[in-house]
């Protein structure tokens, strides 16, 4: 999923998914609080794969593992697209992301993010300012995940 799309949150806290991305969410969506001040919208199976990969390997006896499981699952909602291609956003999720009226829907490869336009402008500017240094670190191998290190 790629691109940036401006949409409005309606009076019933629904947001329209861009038409060219709806097929990705045809089997259902999981909407959750992002670690950043935004919402994440995952295809249902993609969310399951993501949590299995990153949370499934954590020791359930660890307090930090329990914290992360709660953080991801307690603040998530399952939704389906309605006939107009909209999903309902729960009040607690709308509050987390500071959404009201206009929103920016951002494609982030395997999921979407929904941002308050002012927060997105700030995030986008910070990304642009830090992208060169981050690319250099990645090229040097400093930011590779353990799965990608040899």
C-alpha cells in the first residue's frame, strides 16, 4: 500500500478507504493505536502475521512481553468495509490520533496509517530531514533487524 490520500472523518467516525486500496481490506481490517500518534489499518491476515512474527516470539512470562501484547491487542478493533468503502473508527482510536474532519491516509507497505493533517505535516518534515542519515546507517548495516544480519 502506497501513497497519501486526504479524506474526511464523517459524523459517525467513519473514514473512506481509497478505492484502489479497498481490495487489500476486502477480508476485513484490524484498526489499532499506532506507536506514533496515528492509527494503523491492517488487512486482517496481515495483522495476524505481524503479531505472530513480532509478539509470538516473546516470552509470556516477561512483563514487557505482556505489556506489548496488551498494547497491541487491547487497543485494536476488527472492522469490515461498508458498501461505500468506509470503516468505522472507535472513539478511543480517534482520540489517540487527534482526528477530526480532514485526515491523511498514508500507505506504509503492508498497512495504512491515518494521521491528523498537522501531525502528518510535522512527521513528513521530520522524515525528510532524517532520511539521508537513516539511509546511510541502513547502508552501513547499523539498523538491520536480527533477521537480516548475517
